[in-house]
C-alpha cells in the first residue's frame, strides 16, 4: 500500500496526558499537511511542511501542539497536557509540488478521545 | 476571506439515479482550485475530482462530474447512477490561493444516503 498512513488509528487518553501521532506520507510527496476534524464539521487546517520546513501554522495550533518532520519524510504531531476539547479526528495529507492541481491525499486519520 | 458553503446537510437519492450536491465559494483571487472529497464512516478522505479556475471545461471522473459556474461561484458535484457504496459525507474544498502550499478550506459537508 503506497498511500498515506497514520498511527495510531485510535487513541484514548486522560486529560493532562501527552499524546503523539505519526504520519507517513506518499514517498515522493514533499508537502505534508495536518488537519483537525470535529464531529459534524469539515476538516480545519493546522499546519503544513514542505520537506522538513514547517511553513505555516494555524491559530488553532496552540502552544500545547507541536509538529515535526525531521528528515522530510514522516511527521509527528504532539499534543501536550491534553484537554477534552482536543477530542477530534486528526488527519494527515500529502501532496507533490506540481502547480495549481496539487491534490492532497489523505490518510485514514487518528481518532483522539480525551476523557 | 475564502469561504466554502454547502447548504445541504443531508440528501437522499434512490439507487441508480443521479444526484447533485451543492457547493458555493467565495474568493477574490482569480486563480484557485476546487476539490470534492468523499468521507465514508471509516473516516478517510477520498479525493474525487478537481476543477481549476481557468479550466475551460467542467471536470469529469467516471461517474463524478463537476458543474462549474464561475460567475455564480458554484461548483456542484453530480454523481450519476448512484450506488449503495456512495453513501457517505461529501466535502467541497478550495485551495487557499493566497497561501504558499495551498491549505484546503472545507465546507461543512453533505451527508448522502443512497436508498436501495
């Protein structure tokens, strides 16, 4: 399978704990995106990497959130001191750099539940 | 600011019939891209179809076609010959043209149910 993969698929944690999610993009894609989706809503942009450089962060990404893409391949998203409001689906997407039609291909997502 | 509006929270269609899912957008930039994604209950966002603002013809991909009306700022998705497996959430999205790398701005989605 050469699609975008995400791990874990599901995570249940207690409020105040730290969690880390991993995303492996399609191998030749140099752009990687993180989105968050709450129940009944469309995904909302969190952050974006081109290779290893983090080029944009949304205001949704509070100080408790950090994302890395150390070697320009896989990426991690860490949430520190989780809150119940962090419960959501976290989606990762990747795309090549081809101009306007740079379709973003999504992974299966990580569902986070904070108790 | 760029915005995507999907006004149909839920739609029903009979199997084998065609259905149109509405999407309107708002942007002042002349160059933009519009996308439709399908999200089954499993959660994965599946790319369906793309339309560029400068494309002369409406995009088509198999049973999916995009009714692009630039002056009205609408990009409706048409699914022909609906199948039971088409039951899912459908999201319209626009690439933010003002941002390097082009994050996607999504609408609220439309839940499509196909009846046998």
